[in-house]
């Protein structure tokens, strides 16, 4: 009956009856600094950020796709990302692949997006619950789905460079999916950009996106590719150089993998502290500690091994020179 009594209160049923006057709260004093509604979203964002108490994240909007013939940049790179049923490329399978193709020039300037591919793929068995939790991809979503390899190859075959955010993980899965990936030069936007030197707190995509003032729908392959592209294209504070220019320059340099075979057991902590990793030999590589270094640092690394590890000036550790076409392969 609350609504009904409220309706009757709108009318004076007894002209001779008057309620006791209610106390009226005193009017609030006018604001010294009234809030002025800004005319645009950008003005509102600026108003908040100027207080020094807010940092506004902007939603990442994918770049438009144009025909490659319309781009003034001649070179082509493809960003790829895969979601998989697990971490083992020899056993686990791709359940989603995303790819974003873009043009660039020899100076490392990004041009235009000229192609996008997004595809789900049904694996041979059920998707593990943990993978569904991380990616949002369910068995129902991938049922009957497959990758159009013709469309994928058409995107990859003309590429001058393939990029992944953790290429050591993505490349082996991509090469199992399509042989068009095998001969391509690869670059890794995790390991081949000095993110910490540029003021970033981490190299995970979430950190990079957030510290760039953006947010996006993560953990889906194509969305992550668009996010990486935007981060690569944004000039770094202080230098004006883009992360992509640094990545592209790194991809042009040779690197050397150095193997500390038969190193004394008591030197393992010394090797680990220098950044060496252990290979158990199960993937066809030597069973030994190893590190990957820039070619110009090879002489210094050999000196370290001869003096600090083997203690023998004539030691000749195994070395393997790697171009971008060799790096990040499974074996």
C-alpha cells in the first residue's frame, strides 16, 4: 500500500486540515569550484589526470585493415599468437591461432594493418579445465572447427618477419601447424626488447598494455596480437624510438648459442648466475648448460668459460651462430 498512500498524499482531501510544517534543511553553500561537465571524453580524461590522483586506461581499438597495395610501406611482418592445450609442443595441440599482418619500412616504422586471421581448432581430445579457465575456450566452441591453412599460408608466405610475444613457445606450435612458418625469420617481443631499461615493470603483455595506458580483452589470440602491435608502435618515453624499431634491429643481428659441455658440477651455480640454462638433451640438443649471447660478446664469453669454468686456456666450447631464421626453433 506504500504506493497507494503516496498517491493520495498528492491531494488535499480536507481543506481545513494542515500538516505540521516540516523542517527544511538549510541550503548548502555554493561550491567554490563547481564541476564543469567537459564536452568530450578526452577532456574528461584530462580533467581526471590533471588532479594527479587518477590514471585512466583507454580501451585498445584495433587498427583498420587496408589493402596492402594501398600501403606506402613495402615490408611485411605478421604477429602471431596461439592458444594450446598445454606447454609441450610435441604432445599438446593448437586450439586457436590469431595473426595480424602489417607493413613496415627498413627504419623500423610501422605502417598499416593489411590482414587479420582468427581461427579456432578442435584438438584430438578434450581441452583441459585449466586451459579453459585461462583462455575462455571451451570444447563446445572448438567443436567441428579447423584452421583454413590456405588462408594462413597466404598470410605467412609473403612475410619478411614473423613476431610472437614469447616466440620460443609459439614458433614450435606454429611450425607443427603449417610448414609455411619453418623458413621464416622470427623475432620475440618478450626477449629482444629491453623493456626494463625503458621503464616497464615487466615484459608480460598485461604489464605492457597497462603501463601504456590501455586495456584490452586478453587471452584470445587475435586480441593479443592487436595489443602487441599497439605496444610495438608507441614511441618510448624519452627517446621517441618505437619498441618495434628496437625489435627489428635485434632481428637483423646474429646471435651465438654457447654450450658449456662437460663443465664441472661445482660450477653450475656460477653458470646459472650468469644466465645459463640447463638442457637435458631430450630435444636433440647437447646435454649441457647453455646461453645465447650477442655475437659481439662471444670473445668475452669464451674468456669467462676458459678462465672461470674449465680453467684451461685451450678449451673450445661448442658454439652455434643463429640468425632470425634459426632462433626460437624447438631443436
